[in-house]
């Protein structure tokens, strides 16, 4: 009994602490760290008014209007800086809470002094990573997809990544998933009504409508899933692995494409032991290029591990650049294995003479290059760009940008298929559970999981008790 009592007390204490933390006013530097012309410090929470009052010794400014103010140290008549203050009263703010932005000169000393002053105000604490957006989600200012797109927009490095993040932020994906979820909820409300009133038989046309509706939703989700993972490729980067025998010029090609010395280049075979990755922007397309260990028979344990990693990298790549050269042995055997799939065959060292290359290579329509003399490399890059263009451009709208989205959609389809296998005349309760799970997985994508909505749909669409 004493042990249980201690656990309960600790749980209550922890719950109280979490409640206190959630009520605290948070602050953080919202612009990038380091020296800049302007730095923006954001404050959000119920103590925002007090923060403004104590930092300015002045009344609240006009909401959502840039106001010039002097910012002073708490309890001292010392000016930290003079800048712009913008006041956003709840609920019309990014977080849905009282919020303010202090625009100050972007030096570390100014930012540190502002942070120190705010920290001296009771109930204020430094925000956790992503906490402003998390609060915005919790206050239903944005949904989960839009919250993720904010992170994607901040981390975007190429134009195509920026465009995708903006499209998700616009809410088109959210509208699609909410639309499918609403359709499922309406169907589920029919099934729930039958469970609640088992003596009442559902009309034949409603039963047909349930099956047709489920089939339509499943096919629509299947179409979304059949997207060649374009959205994930854009967000994470298109994976290209440079593979091939030792001393073929793989590391030199990586350095050329990266425009910097990423990998060690040596005439000694087997220099590269690990997988070396670098992110590049190839004509607007985000690409992750991997240099791998030369593939050959080896007794060296470290090199054997490197070769194993190289093969794994090739299997996971969206495109393999198979680099060979005149001295490469057993080229035919190397090119006929699984590594040649989704591959561009690149023959390096054409400066030694094309006639010296193995005649077996020609049937693979290779690209002949010389990294040493920088010959034909523009042709190789253009071929890679065309390959990327075909993979990235989709005639359909992109709705999936993360593995989380894909998993939830796949689980939704799985439960819809389970529903379709059941006979509604006998298995209404089990069929309803399949629909509940399917609806729940769809809701997880946008951050909506609310069983009460089913009841709302029942009472709005049915005249029960007639």
C-alpha cells in the first residue's frame, strides 16, 4: 500500500510540475545565431505583457504594429538596445497565445543581455526546440502537416524543396486527408448506428453505399501511395551511389561533382574504406552522393566491411553511377549483377584511348569520360539531371513527404481491406473496429484523433428515435 501511495504521489507531483512548465512564458532567439544586422527574439505565453512592460518601462504598443522602443535591463536603468517591438495579443498570433517579437541589433552581446533580462522575470524560461510551433499545433493554429512543413521550409536547401514545403503549408495535403477522413467518418457513423440499434436493418442502398464508399476511399489512397516516393526524395535528397572496382576514379568523380575535396584520391587501390556522403544542389535538385569502397575480392577484414557497406549503399540508392576503367577486370560479371539496375555506366580514363576498353561495355551504352582531363563530364551531369528530372517531376499532386505519412496510409489501407473481407450482416462490430482504426491512422497524419466526432456525425446525419 505504501509503495502504491508513493507512486501516486510522484505521479501527481510530476503532473503538477508539467502543468507549471506548460503555463510558463517561453522565449528564444528566432533568427539565426551569430553576427547579423537584426536579431529577432520571440516571447510567447501569459506573461508576455509583463515581459514587454519590464523590458520597455512603457505601455503596450498597438497590436501587430511595428513600434520603436528602448529595451532596458530588468531592475536597472541601463539601455540594452533600441529596436522594434511587435505585440500580438491572443488568439491572433502564431502560437495562439499572447506573443511578442523584439527586433534588436544582431550582436551576441545584445542577444545575451536580452535573454538574461527576460530570464530574470518570474515564470519565464528558454523555449525548447520547436516549442513555438508545437504550441501553435496544440492551440489548433496549424495542423501536424503544416507544422512539419514549417520545419521543412526552414531546412530547405534547394528551390524544389522550398516549393514542396510551401505547397504543404498551403493546406492542400491537409484538405485531402481531412476529406478522406470525413468520408470514412460518415461511413463509420452508419455502421455505429447499426450497432447501437441492432433491431433496425440498414436499407440495401445504404449497405451498397458503404461498400462503394470504402472501395472509392481505398483506391484513392492507393493512388496517393503510388507516387514513386517523389515527396520523400525531394525532402531528404535523391540518393546517388558511386560504385565500381578499385582505382576506377570514384573518389575523383565525387570531388568533381561536389566542387571540393571530399574524398581522398590515391593511386593505391582500396583507399576508400567507408561510405563518404556529401549533399549537393545539382541544378536545383537535392542530391546525396556517396563514394564507396572499390568492389573486389579482398582478405583484409576492414576492406571487406567497406565493400559490404558499398553494396548496401548501392542497394538503397535511387541511382548508381557504375564507374569502370581499362584495367577493370571481369567487367561483364560486375555489370550483370543487381548493381547495374537503375544505373548509369561510366567509363573513366578515356584519355588512355577508347580502343583499350573492354568491348563488352559497349552494349550497356556507357558514357566515356576523363576526370583527369575533365572531358565529357558535362555530358554525364546532363544525363544525371535528366534522370533526376524524370524521377522528381510528377503529374500528380504530392501528398506524402515523410515515412510517417506513408506508414499511416498503408495501415489505413490494410484496415480498409480487412473491412471489405467481412460480411456486414454478421460482423458489424468487427467491421466497425476496422473502420475506427482506418480513421485513426488517417487522423494521425494531420494530428486529429477524436472519437467524439463519430457521435457528432451520427446525430447530424440520422434521425434516430423517430
